[in-house]
C-alpha cells in the first residue's frame, strides 16, 4: 500500500490548519525521520485557481518524505484538476478531508465532515482522485455527524466509499462532529471518544486499513493503540505543541530505530539554514514570525521557555534573518537544555483504552447496503 522505501504509517502527524505548514513539517522531519507528515488541508479550488503560483502551496523539500497531501472540496472537476496539478510534486498519498467541522468548511463550504452525509459522492470523489494520481488514496473522517452517529451509519459510509472507489485506507477521528455552532476546538473536546467504533471497524472490514485519531497525546498511548491492533496512529496537537518530547521518541519507540542522539541545538542549526534560505521567497512572505512560529513550542515546559518567548516577541520587530533572531533569543535557554538529547517520553494515560474491546457494537450487517448499491 505504501512506497517500499519508507517505513509504514504506524505514526503520522495530523493535518492541522495554520499549523502543519512547510515550516512545521521541516522541523518535524529534523526530529523524526519516520513519522508520516500531512499537509494542512488545501481546498481543491485554491490549487486550481493558484495554478500559476503552485510552489507556494505545494512545494516541499525531498527530506519531508513520506508526506501526504490533504485536499478538501465538493466539486468533482476541481478535485480532479487539483490532484492532477499536484501530481508533479510527488506526494506519497492523497487524502480527502471528510472530518473538518469548521463552519467555513462544513457549513458555508459544504465539504469537510459534511461529506460523510453523502458517501456516494465521496466514493465518486475518491475514484476521481485515484484516476488522477499514481499513489495511494485515503479518507480522513469522523465517526459520525450530529444525529447520524450510529455504528451502522459509520459502517455504511466506509462500506459505500470502499465499494465505489479504490480507497483502502481510512483515518478515523474517534469522535463525532457537531454542526450546531460549536467551535472546532469544542468539537475536539465535547463529543465523547468512542474508540470501540474504531476497533469494530477493524473487525468488520478486515480488508481495509484503519488509522486511529483523536485523544492520543503521547508515544506511550500510540503504542497502546498499536498493541490493541490499530494499523496506524495519528497524533495532532501534542505533536505540534510539544514536538521535541513527542516526535523525538517516534523513531525509537514506534519504529525500533536507534536513537539519533540529536540535540535541539543541532536541530536549530539545521533550521537556521532552512529559514534563512526561504525568508521572503514570495515577496514579503514568509516573514520571520511565520518561519519561527513552529519553534515557539520547542522548549515546552523547559527552563528558559518563558524568557525565550518574550525575547522572541521583541526580536520579531526588528530581526531580518533567522541567524540574528537566534543570536538575540537563544541566550534565554540554558546550554544544558540546548545540548541534551531528548528526555523520557511523557507517560501515557493507562486507562485510555480500558474496556474498548468489550464495548464494541455488534458486527455490521451489509446486506441492505449491497442492495442499495446495486439499485
């Protein structure tokens, strides 16, 4: 299913709007060589309308492989054109967003998680995507939408999409989405996690691959999900908000690779070369602030983190290069922090998957769905 030269997607970093941009992915790859990285969701229309300016949206360095392009949209023609335009960039997988609950996306945009209410269209869209690329395709979705939250309805969605298209990989955010005006942040907290739905999908669709997403914050918790049988684990905000202690353990704890022994000083030396090479590449973008943004979480909870951020706020006003920015701000971080390899991984919650398998719903019956598909 995946390119042979890469490790399998046992661990991936979730696509996050305004966060998993080129700068963050560059940093993430310096810390982990094996984690699969996702782009921010890119609307198909954006790709099509920016066809003369695609590097700004789609270009990435070869070091970022393995990398997945996530697109969003509800127009088959634009989806097809977008995937065709993205093909020369060499992404390792194309993913369709069927999980974003934002009012701009699922509301006014009528795509994202709203697409779960139209599995026939998603099947058509995935067929169009597959026809315009030569890499695997996947769907990222929730376990339900509003009152359409039964296990059978989730299975109907997976069954129809996989039956109508070549899709064999589903990333399942184990919460439903509420489209009644709550914010995307609240949609990550208010609907309860139902990991039992995820593992029931694995039971009922043994020919498909499933990656679990939602509520998993540490490498220990990711390994717990894998031990329970998940084909892969996707982690979101903790991989951004605490990248050093999250991504820093992926290669050893998930993939069994030897420790690189890299330090944050070495990461920053590499990042400086990248940052100064890309500043102002597109007119006045990216700015110092944009390039430095993912670094602001690199010293999460460490001594010197507060002074470093305060110095950064002042340095944004006048520094013209990443080197000068570092010269001015890194004095706040003690040498023993900069020069230490990654410390122990934060402990995971031991009760995260308690009783998950015993709570699984009854097996899915697809007889009615076969009739509907053949009608």
